[in-house]
């Protein structure tokens, strides 16, 4: 699959996006700038609107299980909505036993929130704030076994240009977090690291063709 490597005509756009990311970080109070961080090479979303919506819903079910929603009910909901085939191997393991590692799926709520923004489900998204406590209300109510199709029919994927702006912002912010961990320097008003990582993971997945479990978050 075409990885969406930016042609020369897009290079100027990606350079401009990087300048905007650095400006946003300075305005937020970050004192370090990831000057050596390469500009993104991807400007094309590689996933369909339906695939992105399905990924959000699968994560929704898995995140619910990690918070105590019955595994059997989650499996039934995924099966009835044709989403069982979208599970990754790690998600399949979770839904077989809800093992002790299930708490690791708590943080996926931030990836879901990122997808909700991408799919036009919210206008309340704030890049430097955690997902609100009521974000789950934007998704089908699993307790009522609400169907997924109605939700999927009402998505509207934002333009790639808007999404790549977010990807570059979180790429730069991720670099700052790694820099702070390695050097011990105070770089700015840090969010919980999982917020940055999960949102970047969601965006990277949309611009790549790797399996969700294998998305690289290197800087």
C-alpha cells in the first residue's frame, strides 16, 4: 500500500505545518523546540472512513471491558455489529479472558477521543487537554447494545490536511516528553504521557498501513 510519502509539492505544506506546530508549542509554554526532528513524510490518510470508525468502536468495546463491562456482552456486541474481524491479536486476548493486563486498555480512551475528533463526532476537542469525562456518550451505549451502523453512518472524516496538523503536533509533543525523560529538564506544562501517546497512535495508524498493535511511536 502507498504509505503516503509526501511528493515535493507537499513538502512546503509539511514544512509549514511543522512551523505551526512549533509556534503552538511555544504559545503553550514549552521552552524546548524539537529542531532536529525530521518533518513528516506522510500527508495521505491510508484508511477508509469506515475502517477508522470501526477501529474506534472496537477500542470502545475493549476499553469498556477494561473498566469492568462484561466480556461476554462485549463479544456479543462486536459480533452482532460485524466488528469481530477487526480485533487485533492483543484485543482478542483481552476478550478471551479480561486478563490482569486489561487495565492497559484504560488509556485507549484518548485514542478513541482522537478518532471522535477525526470522524467529526465532536467540536469540543482540545489538543492540550485530556478527554472529558462524558466523552463516552459520543459512542454507542454498550449497556443498551445500541447498534454500530447508525453511529458509523453519521461519521464525516475531517480533511487529511487537518489530521496531519494534529499528527505533527503530537509527534513534536512526544519528542518533548522523551527529551524531558532523558535529560530531566523541565520542558513545559506536560499532560499525562499516555494522552500524547494514544492520540499520536490513533493518528499514526491512519497515515500508515501497519497493524494497530505494531504502530511505531519512535521519535
